[in-house]
């Protein structure tokens, strides 16, 4: 994948199998964090608090998207994430499986709250 200049480019350059999920994920992120700005960080879409702290991000891969939050947010949803491939602060979202919108909305809400109320910054 060539280096994208915008998030629109990033999604356009992603694997074709993931375009629908990535567009849905982007829309969910925008709706769930309307005050966050969209920026490319490390070449991936990220959502940044108005004071400059990264809240969460996502990335496209061959067969899945990776939704990235802080390890504390991911840990808070461990029971909901049974059956998902996870990493330290990531959740793999397979392109051929429906986006878990409700869970992701709750994760985003938790992540915003943990930053604004508890001061937990990006990794």
C-alpha cells in the first residue's frame, strides 16, 4: 500500500474486501467521538482529543481491521472480547464479520472517559 495523504486515501488504498467495514468503522468513530479530530498518526487513522491526545485509532490489514485503544480500555472489555483476536490494546475485526457497533461505541465512550476523568493518555 502506498503512503496515504488523507484518511480517505487510506481507506481507498486498503484491501478491497475491507472497504465496507472500514467505512462503517470510520463512521462509527466519528459519531461516537464527534469532538475528536481525525488525523493520520503513524500512517493510520487516529482520533485525537481537542487537547492533542490520541484517543483511539484503526488500521487496515489483509483480512481484518485493527481497532486500537489503550491497554486499560481493552482490559475493561475482556469479557466482551472473548472470541476476538486481541493484542495489548487492539481488537482484530474480520472483514467478513459484521462490525460489533454497540461494543465499539461503549469502548470509545470508556476511552474518552478514562482520558478526560482519569488522565490516562495514549500508550
